[in-house]
């Protein structure tokens, strides 16, 4: 898990978002490097002393040493130690980035509502003015492949600093069945769970979500939904978002098939009022459970608070 968090935060650290945070991280990295190198020198000196003071075993004084063996072992030990110190420093830096970007996060009342940036930081204060945010969303989508139409309603947000709820309900039906009033069908998907923020910057914001998934209507089935919510607030009044989810159903047919249902939602939004956003999106669904692939368009509205 540390390696996973490291990969995300190391990319963000390369972006150089804040001069203050970079200065803080540089000082922190320098202090860690000095501390770890000092420990390394002490340990190395202690090992040399122990080696010098270690008495020879009886009968070993006349044994010839194998050429290059001790040198090779010492070189491997030094390389392993230096590699361990290097990755320990990187992990510590990433931990500090995560703590700084989440525990100091201060959200505007809505994206671009009263200031140019949605997320700001207060390095001198650990208690922020507004450490939470929520979004209410509803949209209509259309898949031309089989004339499927539907509605998706969501509420998600950050309750405290870095975690919060993600509740979703999606309804699917057919435009053909509605117009012809024959063979009408309706399927719903309820997903309840939460998300944990991994990266919390304006240009790059990533959360990992985990939900219980329940399908109802013409078919009833339960499973688990895992995914990522990737956002960006590049410039007023533009917002970008990409949601990807994988569902696994608890059935004998696909018990080991994690990606039995995959969906992608890529959207471009515009703030049209202080708290209101409208957006257009492209949706893609790969339903391996029913051997069905489709994609289409979606339009919706969000209320930020």
C-alpha cells in the first residue's frame, strides 16, 4: 500500500505546485538524508569494530581466504543499505506531501466561487476554515447501440480532510420499449460506500472508492465496486472529471472475474453559477456478465456545497 501511495504522490511532487511546499519538502528531505547517513556511518563503524575485535576460531588461522569473497559481500551489504535508505527517504517525503496536502486543505464554498483556486493550503494553521466539501449530481445518458436511456444520481464528498461518502443510483431502460409501450424493462444499480483521497491538488486530485453494489429490477445481484475518481480544476470556470469502476459479482459463473462489469465516465464541466455546474460526458460500459459493450453521451448538473 505504501508503494501504491508513493507512486501517486511522487508524480505530484514532480509537478512543483507550491514553492512553499517544495521548500518545506527540500528541508525535510535534507534533514532525513543527513540523519540516515549519520546512522549509516555509525552502523558501518560499529561493524568494522566488531570485525576487528572478533577472535579467530581455533584452526582457522591457517585457512586461506577465498579471494574477493569478503569484498563482494561487503559491497552487496552496502548497496542494500543505501537502497533501503533511499526508498525510506522517498516514502517519508511522500507521507509528508500527503499530510500537508490533506491536513492543510481549505476548500472554497464551491469551485472558483470566491477565489481562483478551489483548494488552498494554510501551512501556518492545522485547523482549516472549511475542511469538507459535497456534491449533489444528476444526469441523463443515452446509448445509441440499443437505444438505452437512463438516469444517474450521486452524492459524494469529503466529510473530514480526506474521506467521505459516495452514494450512487443508476436507472436503465429502453427508449424503444417506452415509445412502443411493449416489453418495457427497468434495471437499477445502487452503490453505497465511500472514498479516500490519495492526491489532493487543484490540477490533479485522485480518490479511491469502494462500494457495495446492488442490482435490482429485472435482475437482482449483489457485488463489490472498486474504482478511482480523478479530478482537475485547471482554470476558471473549467472542471474535468474521470470516474472508472470495476464491479465483481458474487456468482459461481464469474467468481474469479474481477472486471465483470466495467464503466468509465469522462466529463467536461463549466461553472455557470456560484454553486452550479453543468457538464457533458462520454460514458462507456463493458458488461462482461451479459456480454454487452456500449457507449454514449451524458449531460447533467451538479450542486456544490
